[in-house]
């Protein structure tokens, strides 16, 4: 068995609304590879949440310490102490 995880998805603007064909293309790649990278994106937390909602309802993390202000669906993740 060969498992290839991860793929780069180019040519998609995560800040813009997705059409049905683009949304399905991303879903197919996600089913195939489990992890997708969208390089070169410059999105606000609200745009990131809107992009993610294309693929289902978002879940809120109960640890509110790292929620982004005004966009609680997005968490700050990093390896630096705040």
C-alpha cells in the first residue's frame, strides 16, 4: 500500500468566493491527499473562516484564549510564547 499525504493547490484565491466546480475540485484533492497547502494566500481571519465554511460547518474550540478577536472560528497557532 502506498500513501501519499499532502498536495499543493495553485491558482485558487482563498479570499474570493468559490464556484461549485472549484469547491468540488478542492474536495476531491482533500479526499485523495488528506492535507492541502494553498501557497501565497493573503487572507484575513474572516476570509479564512468564509473559505473553510465552503467545506462544512466550523467548530468552535472551547479554549477561547487563542481565538482571533472578532473571528472566534479562527485560532492563532504558533510556536512562540505570547
